[in-house]
C-alpha cells in the first residue's frame, strides 16, 4: 500500500496505438488498479508507415480518456529508455496476447533492461474478449468494410471509416475532440 510520502507509482504504456483498441484500453484500465498514473506513450518513429498520424492518435486517445485524469497521453521519438528517463516512471506496462507476442516482448524487455537496469516491464495477459484484437487486423477488417464496433471505441470506428473513405453512419458531426 502507498503510505504518506511514498512516491507516486507511475507506469508507462508504450506502443504504436495505430489505432487504439479495446485490447489496449483493457490493459490501461487494469494498469490503473496497480499504478497511480499510467502514461500512454505513442511511439512516433514509424510515422510514415502508420495509418493515423501521431497527432491523430494522440487526440483520439486524449478524447477517450478525457475524464480519467490519471491517464496521461504523450508521444515520443527515438529510444523509449530516453523518454522514460525524463519521467518519474520505473515500470513499463505491456500487454501479452498469444504466445506469438512472447518472443518479441521478451527481447524488448530484456533490451530495455540492458539499456536501463532500473527499468522493469510488467506484462498483463490479454482479456479473453480481446486476445484476437490487434491494430493491424482492425485496420485490415475496417479497410474492407467489416464491422469493428465492439473491438474499438465508436470514435475510432468512425475515424477508420473516414480514413478508408467508407460511409460514416449519419449522426451528428464528430470533431476529433468529441
Ligand atoms: P506495438 O508496440 O507492437 O506497435 P501496439 O502498439 O499494438 O504494439 O500495442 C502496445 C502494447 O499493447 C503491446 O504490449 C501489445 O502486446 C499490447 N496489446 C495490443 N493489443 C492487445 C490486446 N488485444 N490485448 C492485450 N494487449 C494488447
């Protein structure tokens, strides 16, 4: 338990979030049960290869967590360990889906620890409802007009339709910040 005078427990949840899914959101919400604050850190190194710009991803996630002050949304370029050293976080939060995630995550966590021995990575197993959800498959399905509602927030589903020039259901106009 955190006693008076204890440091705030901060975790950084890094990733591409291109776009954010309910799988990510589930990890953030569960992270908040353990940490006082979760910093969602969008890696903007691969900007050219991403569907959404860093700014678009940032605005979507900020909108989704606008009523959750202990979720902070940020972006970074370059080495994650350098970004982390500018914060008061000591833990990286990552989600683990099937065994396929394991090898990559194991290498990344080991590399990050080698770069910064004080930095640990905490893994959370995906929830049964989202083990098959990845940003990549969401983009694939959405680009072909498939329904992704229930796997991503409504705001994200609409942004995907806009990106792929698919008809957006008639409703009130949504700003990026809605
Ligand atoms: P990457 O860092 O490979 O670009 P993402 O940005 O998609 O990955 O995801 C960031 C983190 O969230 C990773 O640890 C990834 O394993 C995890 N994650 C992604 N989708 C899910 C999901 N459906 N359930 C649990 N964790 C997930």
